[in-house]
C-alpha cells in the first residue's frame, strides 16, 4: 500500500513538470508566425533607425567639423545643440559616437557639460608652434633688462645660497620643456594650461613641488614665487 502511494506521488510530480512544457510547446507551435513576425519587425526597425541616424549624422558632420576648427578641437554638447538647434541629449549621443570613431577624449567638469577634445593636424601644428622658443632677439633684450644674480648669490651665506637656487630661467619654460619636467605629454600641457587648477595640478607633478602658470603674452610657463 505504501509502495503504491509512492508511485502515485512520482507520477503526479512527473505530470506537474511535463504539463507546463507541453503547454509551452503548444503555445509556440500555435503562435510561431506571430513571434517570427515580431522578431523580424524588431530587426527591421533597428536597421531603419540606424540608417536614419547615419543619414542625419552626415547632414550634421559639416557643422561639427566647422565647430572643431573654430574651437581648436574642443566642443561641448551645448555648443553643438545651440548651433544645430536640436536637443542636448541628441548632441551628446552624436559627440559620443564621434569620440568613439576618432578616439577623442571626453573630460567631465563639475557644474558644466562634458568637454570633448578632438586632435587634428592643425591643432598639433599649433601645439608645436607654441612649443618653439621666442626669437633670439627678444630673449637677448629681456635678458639684458634682468639684473645680474651672480653678485647677489656670492654675497649670501652658504645656507642662503642653497635656499636661493632658482627653479628655472626667469624667462620661463616653453611647453615642451615643462612637459618634460612634469613627465607628461606636450598635448596634455596644451589642454590644461587654461584650467583654473593648472597651478595646483603642476605642483602635484613637479619634482620640486613648484606651481606653474601660463602667460598668453609670452607663451611661456613661469613658476609661481613662493611667499
């Protein structure tokens, strides 16, 4: 009697497992045309949306390239949205696509939009131009106006002489020299030189803990004098 009860329980458990599977098979057999139609419709809609996006992107490309040239490779979603008159979400999606396509860098700043940096040949040329030293004549004239430091150093005690040692020439450093000193790429200096925290950033990377500032007039980087 007990064995028969066990067999009945096993058969009931088997039927509980088999019944949902059978219902699923019947459902798929009856509705497979609809499922196939919905799947094809989804794939077709995805292809169509991608085609429309690429077609629209080609229309926006000339405007995008113009902004890149005007802004020296830097652009924000707001810049593109204002110029092309579409939403910021669409502009960000477009810039994300272009950043992935061209290997651009995206930097996020507090309380403002992300900034995308696209490096072009003209931008690299400007970086190299700004890395060149000033004409020799200007250097000679500025050097002549600088008071000699040798007598002052010689008049100091050995301890004062050790503390006096200036960081670099009073004329400052060009971009490539500062990049070598901070152990970074020259383009990194170019991108960050106008940042508000540029002095703090340079101090953290400088081997002597010196803060540097950039002068747009001389196109040189000068150390901040310690107070």
